[in-house]
C-alpha cells in the first residue's frame, strides 16, 4: 500500500494547474440534455428515446465533480476547512437560493392570480411540490438526503445540489485521514452503494446512493488518471476509436431498456471521464470548441434555471387555454405535454425553450454565480485579515 501511495506523490506537478476543457464541454452538453428531458412536447425531438433517458446524465455530474474535486484538493497541502467550505458554498449556494426565491415568487404570482383575478389552476399555489414545509429543507440543502423530505420540492433539479454540497464535506473529512486509508475509503464507498442499489436496500435514499457512488467513483478515476496519464501514450487514431466507442456506449445506455440503468450509467461515466480527461482523440479536439466551452461555463446556470423557465411557459400556455380556449397542452399518464397540434410548432417551441434557458443562464451566471463567488472571496479575505490582525495583537500583548 505504501508503494501505491508514493506513486501519486512522485507524479510531476504538471497536473496541478491543468483544466479539463473537454470535460467542461461535456458538462455543458449534459446540462442541455437534462433540460430537454424535462421538456415534454408531442411529436417533437424532445420525445426521442435518447432524451427520454437523459435523466441519468445527472450521474455524469456526480462522477465529474468527484474527479475535479480530487484534482483540486486531494494533493493540496495545509488545506484549511474555512477556505475549502467557503469556496464550495459560494460556488453552489447563491444560485440555489436565488432560484428558490424565484419559485416562491412564481407561487405567489399563482396565488395572486387566483385570489384577485379569479384565474384557477389545476394545482393550487403552494401545494404538492411547492408546499412551504419544504422551504427549510431547501434552505439547508438537506431535501434530498432524508426519506422525510421531498427531494423534488420547489426547484426540481436542486436535489442533486443538495447531494453534492454535503459530499464536499464528506470529501474534506476523508482528506483528514492518512492517504492509504483515504484511497481505500474512496474505493469502498461506490462498491457499497452499488451493492445497496442492486439489493434494493432502503438503508439510504436513492439520491444519496446515486450521488455517493458517482462522486467517490470519480475520485478513484482521478487517482488512476494521475498515476497513468503521463505514461499512457495512445495514438490520435487509437484515442479517437476509444472515444467514439465510449460515446456509442453512452447512447446505448441512455436510450436502452437496461436493468439498473443508473448504476450502469455511472460505471460508463467513470470510463468517459477518464478517457476524455486524456484529451487525446479527434472528438476531444472537437469538444474544445469555443461554443461548447461556453456551454460548459454556463452549465450550472443552465441546470438550475431551466425548471423555472419550463414552469413559466407551462403557466402561460395554461392561461392562454383558459382565456381563449386554444388547445395548447395535453396530459398523458399524468404528464403534461406542450401540444399545439403541429409537430413543426412543437419543435419550434423546444428550440424557443432552450434559447430562453440559455439567455436566462447567461444572466444568472454573470449576476448571481460570479457575483456570489466574488462575494465569498471578499468575505474570506476579510476574515483572514481580521484573524491575522488578532494574532498580531495577541503576540504584542
């Protein structure tokens, strides 16, 4: 085990400042696929089998987070809890809080339309997934961790943010352990989670098992990448064949009728993250395109804003139906579909929704994500200066 441990510490520091551009692009594309998954439009591209299975791309986010966080922190010396928690908190929480407030405002708008305009909706304001009882759990980011809270309350995609935030804390705790035991823990967590999922155990709720298996499997992927990337030399052609094969495998898993699809997808994403981190093939060259990098930068905003955009579009269409008697929506097996009666118009609506999500994401990225992170850095800097000043005073006393 000691030789295994020393292997990582002898790797050249070339890894330290590397940014995985191809994986950033993947993150952006996966966020878009999840958006389309949540759009239901009759006879449109959104109903293709690939997009109907795209919910499991959330597993990719977990795997990638584990990989990237291991890259950023696993080999950092003198890692302090305050800066670590501050960086992770202000990366996730400002946009989560902002979108939670957006949904509260939308529900207030529904309540006002019912009370003062006499407009009735199929579901009353602050009912079902928007029950105010879920607010505290959302504010504390625990809504996906317990069987007593609704993981899909208010901003539905935020369930994965709930899982991811506390996985950061678990990662930090694991970094306090000696390296040889740390790596063993990282490897055992996904094995245990897969066992629980295969055995249909209710020891942990499903979102937690999905998150832990992906995240800590991602950390192991990084350890392997770190150990072999400088010594693994594939030709451009060989790397390209591997990349195309993995993309084909992803498509098969996503749109196939596979037992334990979430588990299989997680395992496939281990391979995808490792392979494309190497950035050796022609597909990797393509994924470095500036437009795809743009999607990667805005992926978190795309992911967290899209449910509100779909909510607003759905509410507007339902309102138009009630006011003018137009047939714009239909319900199949309890799922509400956009249905204009025209395949062309439905596809145009899907494009319009995606465009609106992108526009909103650009705004939230600039005015919520970036400003939230900048505030976190200023806050941490202020605390550091105050702490340094206090140490000087105590030393001079």
